C-alpha cells in the first residue's frame, strides 16, 4: 500500500500514560492523604507524650501506598468499583419559584435516615443527581429548544439536535466523501464543548398506533377503518416479534455559560470570571439580566457555530423544539406522554421570562418515578425496565482502507443497532442505546504527550539493549509510539472519546443475556467491551444530557468514583466510534415498510410535489398488487380523495381488486359489459358557484379531445386534425347549450343514478344524431365542413357497433362518485378498443375533480397494456402536469423494458416520477434500472434468490421486500400487509379458492365477519401467531 493509502488504524499509543514513574495519579492522592493523616496522628500523639518510631511509620506508609498502587494497576476503576456503594435515592418533591432572580435550581445536599431502627439507611435526594434547571425556548431566528443545567454555580446550556444520520444504503464512494467531511469538520469542535452522539433503537410501536388511531378518527370510509384495525394488529405483533424497532439519532453539545463559555483561552476565562464576580458584587446586577446576556451570547456564538459545524460535516440536523427537548428528557425515566414542561425560560432579543407550569421543580417531575441505582444495573420504575451497559475497553481489531474502507468503518460503528450487514439473519439488537462523547483538546499538548510517550518507550528499549537482551514488547511499544507521533506531525487531529452502550430489558436475566449477545458481535470480538459492574449507576447519569458530567471523564473531586477512561484517537479513526448510519426515512407519513434493522420507513403517494408520481416494479408474485392495495387503503383513509385503477385483469373481466372493490363498496367497470357515459358532465349542484363555469369549460375541453381521439388517426395531418378539432369545438358547444339538453342534465341529476331521467341523459349516441352541418354557425358552413362532419359521424357510428363504443355511448350503469373506481380492461384486445375504455376512466376522473382534492390513478400491470398506443398516450398525459390538477399517477409493471422501448412516452413518465418501488426482479431487469440512473450495486440485491421471504412453507412471514428510491436516496424495506388486506387482495388461483371457501362458510354473516375469518386463517399460518399465542 502506498504512502498516500496507509490504512486507517486505531492508535492506542496516543492514550495518556501516568506522568511519574508510571504511577497513576490516584496513588499520589492516596499517598498524600495517608501522609497527612499520619502527620496529624503523630502530632496528636506527641501532645500526649507518645511518639511512634519514625522509620517504621515511614515504612508503613510506603508499604501501604505501594500495595495500593499494585492493587490499582493501570485500570483503577476495576478495583475501586468493589468499594463503590449503591445510590439510595428518594424524590424530595422540590418546589420552584417563578422569579428567576431568586435562583434557578436548588441543591439539597443533605441525606436523611429512613426505615425502622433495625434497618435504618441513609438516602439522598434524587434531584441532586441531575443538573437540569429548566428548558430554554429560544424564540429567535431560527428558534430552538435547549436544556439549562446548573451545578454549584456553574451554568451550562445543552444544544439538542435531531438527525437522520448517514443513509445505510450509501455507496463506497459516498461513504468516503462523508467520512472525509466529518473528519475535517471535527477540527472545528471547540475545546470545552463536549459533543455527544446518542443513537437508540426501541421495540416500541406507540407512535405508530397513535398515528393509525388518528387516521381512523378522520377516515370517511368504514371498510377502510376496518382495514386500519388489522394494520394496528399487525404492527403490534411485529413489535412483539422484535421486527418493529424505530430508531433515533440525537446530538447534544454542552456549552458553558458566562466567562468560561465566552473565552477559549483558560487565562482569559479566569480573568473574565473575576471581573464578572466583582461587577456583580459592586453593581448588584440581577441574575435574570446576566442570564439573558449569557444566553444570547451563547446562541449567537455557540449555536450558530455548531449549525455551521454540522453543515461542514454534511450531517443533516434539525434543532429540536422545547417540547421535543422535554420529551427526550422525560422518556429517559418515564413512559407515556410527557406533561407540560414544568419550567420554561423564554429567550428573546428583548429579555427573558420564566413560565411555570408545575409547582414542582423540573428535576422532581422527571424523577417522580425514582430510579433504583445499582452498581451493575439501574431499575427504572417509570418504564418498568432494567438498564445495564458495556464500556469500550479497548479498540476494535479493525483497519480500513482510506478510499474503499470508509463504508465498512461507518457501518461497523452503528452495527450494534443496525446489525452486521454480512449476517444472513437480521441481528440488530432492540431496546439499545449507544452514547459516544467526543471532546476537543489542545493539539500542542497532545504532541508533547506523544513525544513523552515515545521517549519513555525508547528509554525502555535502551535499557533492555544495555542489558544485552532482546525485548519484543519494548521494540513494539517504541515503534507504535513513534508511529503515533508521526501521525500528529503529519497533520493528524485528535479527539478524546468515551463510548458506552446501554441495554434495557424487563428482568435481570434477559438483561444479562442481551449484554452477552452485545459483547459477542463481530466488531467487539476479543473482549473489546466490558460490562460495567462497578460504576454503572454513575455512568448511566453521565450518559444523560441532563448532567454537567462528561461520559467516562475523570474528576479530581471524585477520585473513587470517576476515572478518566476516555480514549484519545485521531479523527480519521474516531469515526469508527461514531454511530451515524441509519435507515433514512423517505417520508413522514404514508404506507409503511420496515427495514432489515427494524426501522419504520414511510412512502407517501402524495409526498413530493409536483413530481411524486410513482413506479412500482416487480416480477410475478413480488407483491405488487398487495402494495398497490396498501397505497389505495392509505389514500382512501384521507378525506376528499379518490382512487382510479386501470386493471389489466383477466379476459373474463375479473382482476386482482374485485373482492377488495366490493368490500369497500366501490365501483367496478368491466369494459366487456358495463357502460360509462363520456357525456356525463360534473354535477353542478355539488359545486360552488365560482367552480361551475370552470367545470363547464374543462368538460367541453375533455369532450372535444375525446371525440378527436375517437375520429382521427396517426396518419392524419396536423392541419386536418386541427380542422376536425375546430368543428368539434363548435358542435359540442352548440349541443350543450341546447335548452332540451340542459334540462335533461338537470332532471337526471335531480332524480339520481338509475332513475328514468338518468337513462335519458345526453350521451354519445344522442350527440351523433345531433351532428349535422346546420348546427354550425352559418359563416362556418362549407363543403369541407360537411365532409368532415360526415366522416366524424361515420367514425362514431362504426365505433358504437363494437362493445368498446357501446360502453361509452350510453348512460352510465355504474357510479363514479365512489371513493374507488376500478376499470377492468382484460377483455380489450386491440388499440381501437383501448382508447374508449381509457376515455371512460378520464371522464370519471373529471367528474370528481371538483369534489375530490386529490385522485390517485393506478396503471396496473402496465407491462401488458403498454403495447397499445392509445394506452401509452393517455397514461403519459397523467404523468405530465396532472399533479397540478390534483391527479397523481402510478405505473405498475414487471419490467421497465417495454416502457423504455417507446422513448417519448418513457420520457414523459420517468421525468415526472419521484418514487420508485422495486421488488424482486430478474437479472435482465437490472440493466433497465441502470439505464434510468439506478446504482447497479444496489439494484443487484433485488435479483437475489432470497430477496423475498418464503411464501410456500408455513409458518410464513407474509412480507415482501422492496427497494425504495425517493429523491435520489435508496432504502430497503419489507412490506408487511395486514391479514385482512392480504385476504381481500390475494389472487393466486389456490388463494382465490381458499377465500371463496371461507366466505361460503360465513355466508350468513356480514362482509366484516367474512373478511375477519380469512384474516384469522392467514394469521394462524404466519410467524405472528407465535407471539399472539404467547400473549
């Protein structure tokens, strides 16, 4: 490997070593304390004229210190943990004042004795363990929420950001670019501002269930409400199986307020602190004014800096609102919906105000369910969970190529939560958090430390050589120390990093198993992580953004409890500690998929405007119809929406959606037997007055276009087509303005569908009878016009002799005002018959334009229908600009090959597609995907034989996997249809027979009982039944 391509390696030689004779500082403190104690004892005894022998006393002191040194070794926390006592805490129910000037957070400090005489024990206030004083609402531009922390006069503000992280489906090249930007951006991390990355994954479906409940509350369709009930059941079953694991990534940045936060230079900070203290005493400056100045300064300097910092790192972050910030803190200790924020400090440019929503202090509200802190586990009664954790004990045995290995580095860092991508079975752990803290440090001091380490290692090597011995360890240490120093001299930048993973379980036994499983994942092979059994209670609190402590950072004030266990690493290697890779979320709402790691992914058919038309592609049995039906159910759960499906179906007119259409009480149009009157104009009585003229104009425009398509061919010249268009425009306008025609429309809508007047509604057959030269204005009558009218009439009469023509030339036999309208075109065998059928669909969509805000139109199984020129032309129109008029289109097929064969139509469709859903495909389809810009590395997964779960051998998964591309980003997700939808949409012959048999058994009941019977039967054949039986 060349000099420019040295592998990225972890560098243990950068870690601090004891400064003097390899002795830990804890030994010096112990020795000094015992020496002072001995002197005091000697002085006390001297007053009593008792003198201890000096030499034995010194020997005793030295012996005790040396024994302590030997006992501690290089990892004193392993020994001192045995002396660490469990924290006994109670909630003190602190009260708070509304006036900021009276103080922010009160510390109790004193312990009290509780229990009977035989079992007395001392407890402390739980509120003293956390430092949160209030939530800050910065009503500035941009607005944000933050925590205000206070401990012993020290104030901190904690910025909180939410992030989508780095997409899990990025390519190797994209990963290299991202890693290099992060590596460069972390040079701007400020000294004294620790940055914490907090990634979590919890098997919790509460948010999704609440979302489904809200959908049900506003759903205008009872059958869809029934479907939502079964969706909710499926989600809960998946959550119990550990398949449903929503994830989050938060960033916390601690920033000191006051002088220590305004100056990077420690000397300047100290001087400023003294000046501030003197001004406060001399001028009597109020706390609220000083706090306002500090908060505004922090916002302008620190918050703005870190927004730019994340931009430089190319990490998409969003400042969290005060309510979100409060919810994050509340849910660390409690379940359910958080109450109103107890204390809020509102910050504007003009001043600050305090809002109090609870008499109790914010810390008392957070810890109302007081945790039971143990050295190896913490019981959280508010969540009914035990928490335990592991700490990174040594660096992983990994190295990464600087060009091609960055993707592996990023994936390794998130693998405890996202799972190992090389694993055959999903192995992501649920109810797990990773907390990684990074601190900047003076690089000059780091270089001096590295020089000292190199010197110490070299001195050891010289000593072994002087003794004429070959010491491999000394040679190795010298080489590694020298390499570490060279990295720094070549421009390497270092960070201090602390890393811990926390697992939550309902009992201690399952917690122990989960921690063992975590320690066994590939990245931690070789005892790289160690379960914390001595100080987990302290580390659990350090991992919260609610304390001023820094994770795994030592403290001179608590030498028996806080040890410096952070690692120093170069920014290039430290990326391997950063949990940044997540399954990115396509949309905020819509049809739900679940990633391999358990992340919910939503795809909204109306998500992106104006170009969010959709393509669904997959081979037979890939699950296309079920996915279409899921989108249909979602759309119909929204108010003022309609779905139109063009279904290729079978030659007998049946199709995949027949049963579902009947279940939701909608309309099914069979081109072989049903009629739709293309002259059926929108009902003016259901429109506002200002809409009626617009509707009339659109209807006339549609009729002229439809009649032109029915009476002209591709061989006609543009001039001739325009001449026909002009004639039709005048004839249609004249016909619709006839008093008898207007009255016929009015009477038909007054009496309603199926009435006698409905059967007399103006239609194509009557319009043909109306056609004559005399209906044109006198100045437009000519021999050419007469010939054109004759040809138009002849073409329409010939059309009406065929079934396709009959279907559009008579009053409608089915209703188009239903939420779902399906047009079955399986019986259409030629292009001439295709155009009338599609015009019927367009006419029905136009009828609903002014009563439905949005229409989702599906060209189902377009691979079979795309050979028809008329079909291609009309479907292409739906994709070009129709979203502006409230129509979103979806192209469904087995392959893009036939679409790409027709360049003009392919361009019209694909240029306006915002969402691609690609299921299981054949190898030959990869080339087509590559042609439209898909990454072949990613698309190739769709052609794997095991891409979809088994559908033939129970227990079944009842799921299909899809590659989702939205906005240029890729996502892999499983679609888990609910069992009711699956039962209503399944279309294999044996599945159809099963449904008919079960429906027959429940023929005496309503349709909901029949659908329930099929759903329960399918559920019993599924993997979900295991957790349902256990429940």
